[in-house]
């Protein structure tokens, strides 16, 4: 059964052939094609939040690419992952990425400072 992404945008941050994928959506072939053609190594997959409006590919993509899955420690998740909070600082090519805890849309919502907020923040 094919899975379709729903309500989610994805972002890839790259530096010196290392990549972090933020909020990966389904259609893994897009990511596999990209990392193959660009010769990228995915170091981390960061999920800003889990919610009913998202169908996510992070666990499958982490398995296929042998990368770390980073997800909020504030959520109520029961799968193997690297649980992070706003004191966690994933890095890419030795550059730190700052995380901020932003509960609201979901209890575990996280944002990546200066890069990406997912759909966890709304501006009206």
C-alpha cells in the first residue's frame, strides 16, 4: 500500500556532503535519489512533532540510511529514537543546530532555530 504525505513540509540541511532531514515525508525514493545523486550522508533525521495530521517516514528512512532519528523527549512515544529537548544540539559538519521546545500544536513540538519551524507555530 502506497503512503502519501499529508500536512507536512520537509527540509534538508546540507554542509560538506552531510545532511539532516527535518520532517521527512513518505516517498522514500525521493530522498534515496537525492542522497545518491548528490553523494550525501544523512547523519540525523529530525521530527519536529508527531501528530494525527502527519504521515511520516522518519523511522523507515532512519533504517534505510543508517542515520539517527531525533524526536522530542516531551512527546509520549514508544519507539527507539534519540529523544531530544531544547538542550540538545544536533550538529551537521560540526555546526550546531539549536532546538527550542514549542508545545501547543502537539505536546512534543520542537522547532529548529533560524531554519525551520514545521507547522508547530502559527502566525495570525
